[in-house]
C-alpha cells in the first residue's frame, strides 16, 4: 500500500469513528462554529487592553484568559491550550505580563495577524515575533491564530506534534516557531492531497493528527506495549462515555430551547431558534412549527448578523424586528462564548433594551456567577441574567399560562450583584 493509500485509510478510520474529534468537534459541535466570532471579539479586547495599558501583569482575570478559556471549551483537541499562557513568576514566563516592551509587541502581533488578509503577511508576522525571542512565548499562540485564520494556520499542541511525528516519521519539536512553520508546510501539502476527504479548514487535519498523537488511531509502525494497550482500552471506554454524555447534554439543550420557544409563543412574541437548530424536534414537536422560519431584517453588518443568528433563541416583538429577549442555552462545557454572543447583540442594539439570559445546568451556577462578575463583562454595561435548567423546566407551563409579557421571566431569573 502506497503512502497516499495508507493516509486515505487513516482518514476513513478517523471519519467513521463516532467518538473521533472529527465527529464530536469538527462537524458535530455547534459550539465550534459559534466560537469563531466570540474568540475574535476576545482577541480584539486583548489588543485594546494592551493599547490602553489596561492589560495586567498576570494571566488570571485578563482578557487573554477569557480568549483561552473560550478556546479550551472546544473539546479535547484544545485541552491545555491555556497552560502556556499561565504566568509563572519564578521563571518569568511568558514574558508578556511584566515586560512592557514585550507586552506591546505581543499586542501588535495579534493586531497585525487579526487584520492580515494574506498568507505571506501572517508568516512575516510570525517570523518577526520569533526574532524578538520573547521568553516562553512560542507556537502555542497558533491555537489563537487558528481561530483568526482557520484555512491558513493549524493549531499546535503536544498531541498534534506527536501525531505529526508518528504519521510523517519526523522529529519536530514543540516549542519552536521554525518547527511549527516547517510542520505547517507538510500539513498544507497533505491536506491539499486529500482535500476531498478533509476540508479547507485545517481543524479537520489537526484533529486527525491529535487522534494519532493520543493513540486513538494506531498507524503502521507505532509500537504499543502491553501497558499502553491497557491504558488505551480505558481511554477508548472514556471516550465513548463522553460521547454518550454529550448526547444527553444535547438532548437537554434541545429541551431548554423548546421551552423557550413555547413560552415566547404563548406570551405573544415571534420566537426563533438559531439558524442551525430549526430542524430540531422535542416532545414530537418540530421547532419549525413554533419558530419563525426566517430571520427578520436587522440593521447590522453581515458578520454581526451571522453571530446573532447563532444565538439559541430570540424573541421578537410580533411582526417586527425589535429584539425583546435573547437566550443562550449552555451545556456543562461552555459558558464563555455564549456570554460573548449575548454581549455582541447588546452592543449592536444599545437602544433596544433587550433582556439577555443565559440558561445553565444547575451544576454550573457558581461558574456563571464568576464569569458574569468579570470586569470585562461589567464594564460593557451589559446586564445578563441567568436561569437554571430545573427552574425553566418546572415553571414552563405556569409561565405560559400566567405570563403577560417577558417580565414574567423575572420570577425565575437570577442576577449577579453589581
């Protein structure tokens, strides 16, 4: 079997495994698509904080932490993406918190990459950053750059590097930008050779390398010891349990969207589900029967509109384009990007007085209180309240029966003290 044929077989195995990154994240996760705009907004906030000298001397509590947290929500392929950015005071790394020159250089790098439109511009910026030799600031930044330019720059972490080395019989190192750029060239060539099986979005092939690097896919030439086999069997079991858990979470997500559509309809509004959710069904009722089938015309730019259309549920005034309420239903693994989407909408309609709600599992109440207490949220003067899954489920029928307008939600909504 030729190298090309072997690679094709590996891709087939990758795509046919229901527990693979391809199926659970790349094509199977609504959050992946929703996250791009949120992360871009977060990067702009980092740039602005550095420009205005509001970026602190620690990762914790910074706008950069918000961005990396939103990235780490993107399933296991980005697990640990935040670790290289943690401030390690004894080692003085990464040296972008206390060193003002390096901090500004990092901000300028992010800004130049954000607005770059061509591949050579991005490569030039990476080379310039590498030449500065900022201590502790290596190609882990590529995980941020991927969400800015997913067809040009692949993400980068230990598992992806290990997968690359196994697949291409190489010895690339983790902490080098030069090694990252060389690895990227090979990845782009392999992706182009198998584009019909993969995608223009480099997340697909990065996910494949991740699966090989974590030995979820075993390729020819990999030596597996007996101890490793035992560990891999346990790993496979965990992966399939995660898939089942995510299916349960998705069902809960759908149920909460249904309740919100039902309440909005009963209160006399025009409710609508997210663009990619209108084909859903709960309790044998299709969303299309209780949701608008077309988004009202809104006076916002195309990119903002695309983001707003991905908000889980929106209530419009009957027959108008006035947004009355917007709801993000979050699962156990995501909160940050949902908050950013609601903030996006609020900033776009500052005069509309839209009520914003995040719907969360009971187990995540402490986490949502923490996030809504962040200065970056409070400083925007955006008021987001939260509703627990259990309260929405329990009181849905009563809200439908006794409510006169959206203010009935105040009976079950909770707010974070200012």
